[in-house]
C-alpha cells in the first residue's frame, strides 16, 4: 500500500525542477547574447573622418587639413 500523503509533493517538485531549468537556460542565453553584444562596436572611423573631426575641433589648420586630406585620398 502506498501512503498518498507525499504524492502531491512530487508534482510540486516536478514543477520547480522544470521552472529551475527554464530559468537556468534563459539566463545562459541572455548572458551569451549580452556578452556577444558587448564585443560589437561600430565600424572604426575612417582616416578622413578623423581628419575632419580634428579640423572641426581646431587641432589643425586649413592648410594642414588640405595637405593631410590629399595624402589620405592618394
């Protein structure tokens, strides 16, 4: 004969086990996606874009900008 007092606990245990695995797998998937997203950055600025930014900030003169632009585009 079986004592039915512990049978409902099997269902609860099964529910918690399934919930545990779903949360664990979801967490791993989220972590992997987050880590993969951390490595993605925009494409690096081209040399001409960097040159334009330096000219806009006043780091180089118009003459230096024109000389460097010719060198970059050559």
